[in-house]
C-alpha cells in the first residue's frame, strides 16, 4: 500500500538538505531511496512538488513524502544453482561466482542472479527498488566473485541500504596485482567519476565525482627470475563506488591480474613458468574476490560477519606462485 510521511521542520534541523532531514527523521529509509523518491516527484514542500534533494529546509517547512506501493516484477526465472552461505527469514548471503551479472540490464534480461533468485523463491525478495532488481541491496561486478547480501523483505532492504549509505558495512576483498605497492599498506582517497572516454568505465578525477576510500595491505609478494612481480593484497572498502578497487589499482599503476578493462601494458616476460603463464592467460575474470561481508542484522540487531574462500581458479594461481617463489 501507498504510504505518506508528514514532517515539520523545527529549529534544530534548519538549513539541512531536504534528503538529509528526511533520512534523519526516518532512518529506516535509506538516503539513496529518499533522493530517488524526490527525483520521482514524490515529495511536496509546503504543498508544492520539490525535485531537488539538495534544497535546504527552513523552520516551519511542511513536508509530505509519498512512498508508492512496490511494483510487481515480471522476471523470467533462471534455473541456476545458487551457492548460499547463509539464509534466514530476512536475508540471504550469496557466494557469487565470476561470470554472472547481478541483475537484468542491456543485452541480458534472463541469465542473472536476480533471475536465479526468482527461480529459487520469487515470493521472498524485497521489491522496493528498481523492478528489475528485487532483493538487490548492492552489487559486485560480473567477473568478480564473492559474498553479496540479498534482502528478502522491504524492512531488511531499507535497513541494509541505510547501513551501506552510512559506510558502516564491512567489506574486504582479496586481489592479485601486477608489481608491488610502496608503501606496502595504506589508504587511497580520491574522487571517482565516469570516464569521459568510455562511459562503461570509471576514472579518478581531481575535480569531480564521488569520494572513494580504499584501505589496502600487502599479504604476499611473489618475485624471482621465473615469474613477473605480483602481489596479493587485501582491500577494505570505506566507500562502495562502481569499480572502486579496480579503478584505484589502475590509478596506482598496479592493475589487477585478469582485468580486461582496467589494465596496464606489461612487457612479455622471458622464461616465465609455463604453468603460471597458462593459468594467467586463460583466466577469463579478474583476480578479485569479495572475501568478507559484515553488518548489523536488520531485525536481530546483532553484528554478523561472513567469510568465503578463494575460488579454485584463483587459488591454483597462488599455489603455482608460491611453488615458483621457493
């Protein structure tokens, strides 16, 4: 059913952005969703439709936000075996393999995680977001593997989205990069915006975009005469921008092994271990894995942390590297 929220601005909240003000009063609704509702003409300010989420509120302003009835989805179920790490009545922790996209989009409307979830249990997914993305609170790239959280109802979706908006979710990735980073651990803090040359890619900018923060530490360095220098890293995200880790590694000049979009050109290494070369050349994904996800459970209010192991195709590369480095 459609729901209406009515608010009056008091002295303590004057000059706040309207989306921030509503989120402060209704913290079960994520700021991103509030912003989208405003852009969809669902907010009245003093009985006039407002479409600007950045508008500052004044004392005595009267707001009416309409939350429409969720849309019904008509997605085709996809028979695909899901690797479920955990499930309860509110959420699913899914271990996504590389090679499958999260939700329908241009060129692929049927063979996605969302379609597989519809096949698994179409009646137990949140439906407050985009109608092509039931249950989807966040995403990882097609050729990245690892853990994602799926919302099974709207209350869980709103709560988890709010945690993502506040950057309080724990997200740790493992990755293998070309070369090594100096210093071996640190924080990358930049703006990330859409690439001016390729709209499917992102890039670091000095002047525009959204703030992106990646904390990294080096776990292992592999280097000797039979192999190129490679480093295994762990990255903890403070923000979750599109392609964030891939963009940040490329920005440092140490792109991720197997990344066909954000890559640097490397000279062909002579005398490379043929087994290693075969496994890297044939790797049809980036060596990037969402290893850990942690959050406060939307209903139990308890901290939950989930971990997953590296997929076999990545683990075998590390095994070869470790043997070659002895």
